[in-house]
C-alpha cells in the first residue's frame, strides 16, 4: 500500500513497514510469535511489556521476536497505567527496550513526557496512543513522533468522550502537525483507504487480528469472536471514568448491574469481576462467559481464523479495490 502527495510521512516512511498498518498491542496476547508474524506480514506490531513484567522475560521476548522478524521492524508497547506497569518500573522497562536496540515504542495511559528525552537520545521513536484529538494535541506539544487516535468503536479503552474514527480523522487532518494514525473499528481495507484520504499516516487494527493463527489464545475464544457481530460488544466502567468496550458476556452484565445499582461505585467494587487475570484465564480455557474481553465493532469483519499474513493480504486487496473506486468517482479523478 502506498500513498503520495501529502506533506506528512506515511507509516511506511516513518517506521519502515510495507503497509500503513499498526497491529496494536494486545494485553496478554502480543508476544514475540505474534509480533514477529506481524513484522513478516509488513505491518508494525508491539510486544506488550505489561504482559511480561519480569525484565529478563521481556528481554527474551524481544530477542525471540528479532530472530523471527526477518529484519523487519517491530516495537514494544508500554502501558503506563499504574495497575499494569507500576510507576517505579516504567523507566526500567524503557531501559530494557533501549539496551535491546528496539527503535519504536507505543506508549499509552499516562503522559510519556518524562521519558521522551531518554528515548529520543537513544534514537527511539515514540508513538503515543490517545482516545481523541485533544489528547493528541497535548502529545504533539510534548514532542512525541506520532500519535494513534483510537476512538469510540475500538475494543479496550475508547475514552470518555466516545468520538468515532470518521470524526477523529477529519479533525486530526485539520489540527495536527505530526503524523497520526486512526484506530477504532478498522477491519476492512476500504477503511484504510478512507483514513489515508483524510490525512492519516496509517491505521491501528486490534480486533480484526485477534483470530490470527499466531495469537496463542484458545480456539474456543477465537470461535466466539468469529460467531459475534458488530453489535456484540458493550461499554462498561464509565462510572469509574475508565470506559472499556468488551465482548458481551456474564461479566459485562454483572458489571453493568453493579454500576447501576451501587451508589458511588468504586474500582474496588468492580475488581472481583474486571481483574485482568480472569480475562487471561478465558484466553487459556476458551470459556468466554467470564472476564473483560476487549473487542471492538470491527467484529463485523472477523469471519475465520487464518495466518496473520493472509488477513493482511485480504486487507491489501480491499484497499486496492477502494483506491480504484476512488479513481473513477465523478469529479474526484486525479486525471
């Protein structure tokens, strides 16, 4: 995939990928095997550091990924939410990344400003993930290299404002000077063409890739995603200002009831249901009835489990077809 005629660099120009696609970091699931498969497929994947809180294991994951990536770029996701990566460990994680020669990090959660000089001095590029434009403008101001704006349709954390990808794209085109990516509900190549047409350097895809063969999760979990539709997600945890879009199941029903019935609900009230360990158990067992299982509205495009490279090739074919349609639209031809 290639785009020309825009002042901002594309994702391939920024990070050396073949396609303008980021495989966003997936908690517990983005390991060396999956991220190396993304690299070989020509997209940019990120090992999730929070999935490997032991520094030595993170080093092993990075080294294994490098061995399997065939020289293609990959990065490490550093979520700076206290519940995932304790504040006192964040700097040590970045030091492991630097020592291992990784040149791209995906940050999310807290403001990464304190770590940007350390990373830039080591030649590491920072892609910061945000839920809406106003946070992207702040990230631009503190010196990140690019931003991912991942909004309302996404699995995981869409933010409190719930602004969708189509609106985020056009606003970012008008307001941002640094390269930006668009995520949230992206699962078809025509959406990639639309995002690039609105000025994005690329897109972020998560849910569409959850059924890749290289994802280690149980086949029963993947089959549930294949059977689901775009309407089979729901929003929880807005009451504690940490909105999550997840697959509908017994856990989301209980959490929504608790949020409705308990006055001044706290995270302690919800923790017996939302603990990350419960979600990880579902990936291991394939029992998707319990756990907060992040999934976005791009479930609409999840229809079978196949190698990640095959999913990317399908997206590329859809992208090319979309570009051909654009060329033939009345009044919009480049000729």
